[in-house]
C-alpha cells in the first residue's frame, strides 16, 4: 500500500466526520482551525492526498478560513489536538522530504532570496503607481522606501533581474501586473499580492487583488505581507504585532499612526486570509515573549467576530487592542493621516 492509500485510510479512521471526496483523491472534514460552521454536517477543510509519482505533496485547504499548506505530521497532530505516534505520520513526513528534493517544491518556513534593488524604470506606469500611493495614503515614498517596504512597482523587472523564469500560464498575468498593478512581497519573498489599479480591466483580470506564487511554494502562512522591522527578543520592551486587513492599511498604520517606527514592531497585512490565521502563524512561528496584539479593523468587522479571531492570543494572556477609524465616511485605515480618527478598545 502506498503512502496516499495509507494516509487516506488513516484520515478516514481518525476523524469521525471524515468523508471521501474528489473520487477518493481527497478527504474532507470539519475545520479545526476556524470551527467551520455551526452545522456539524458542514465540512470545509479539504485534505488532498497528493501524488508521490508526480511529486505533489499532500495539501490542506479550508474554504471557510483559507487556512492552507502542506499536510504534515505536525499539521495532522494539530488537527487531532494531541501527538499521535502512528507510523503512517512518520511515513508521510518521509515522503514529503523526498518530494521537497525537487526544486519546484520547498520545505516549510524556507526564506527565498530576491534582490529587490533592481534598476528603477522611471516610466509613466511606475510614476502613476507612486502617485497612487501618495494620493491614497498621503505619503511620498522615495524609491529606497519603496524597496524597504517590499513594494513592487514592476514585477516583470524584479523577476528578470533575479533571473526567474515565468511559466507560460502566468505570463499574461505578469505582463498585465507590470503595467497595471502595485505588488506587495510576502514574508518569505515567495508570493506577490497585486493590487489592481485599472478601473475597467479585461475580464480575466477583473479582480481587485491577485496573487502570484513566484517559487511554487506551498507555505501559505508566508503569503502575508509583512513590512521589515527590527525585533530585539532580548529587550524588556514589549513587541507590538500590528495586523490590518490590507497592505495599504498596514502601511498607513506604520507611517500615519506610528510615525514610521520599526523598532519592536511587526506590521502584517492579512491579505484577505483572516486575522485568526495570521495570529496563529505568528504565535506558532515566532516564539517571541512580551507581545501586544493590535488589530486594525475595517468598520464592517464586528467586535465579537474580532474577539473570536483573537481567542488563541487571549488564552495566552496576550493583551489585545482593537483599533478602528471613526472618521466620517471612511471604513478603514488605508487613507491619509488627516482622514483618520482612531478609536481603541482593549479586549
């Protein structure tokens, strides 16, 4: 019996709510990351069994909270809530390691090197993008600040400068994004989230946000946009984890609310992944003491739901603050400083 068959049998036996899906290629269960839904018969977490022959590792994805990544021994243990020692879990990790030897797939928490200091092209498209940022946030970034904040003006130039080939199926996206989008590079440099600036885009690009997976990475936790800062874990000063929904929101938080301060700060954009997913990623990936959690919420995001998203932090007695922009007519923080009236609630 190969690892895919063993894994399927194991998952079906381990999780009482498990059901086979996609002609046996997947198992679907209720999501233990987000609670899935109030209906016990509703399932949104899909566990793909992968294909070791084609070099595809088992994957998981929740269509409710968007939690996703490579299915490993540790992920399954987290779903179960205890450390099972079944042999199939060790076989699973061994199989994943073999797959990761292929350069197309990378192990979890790997950081990808990209030289972002590519020659700046002072063309009309890039000028319009910088002008958009200035009008949107009231901040006039220099080119050096564009780079230091991991903002990508021309993704085609970035990829070309780093000698990264674009697969044929993505060439149209890269061509379009280079002219019409501002990009934000993810935590580990493996993803770019594009903000579409064109008012009437062609149908295939008729999305406000789009993502490009540069290295075919499966590390979903690193899709978040995180502005580089300075963290001293030996300091007694608390470390503020500041999380907002979008990239423009978190840039505004850094510059319009925090004066550009980078010491003992983490500025993270959820990029539509949900606050609970970001918080879980931070708490499990960065064992940092003395944290303060600051959430910068859109005004259509209720307090109860926000608090539910913070439950892991609250269980660890981490101070949590909810921030809202109460300036009339504004719904979030992605605006100039003169259009922000901050309201703060300690949970």
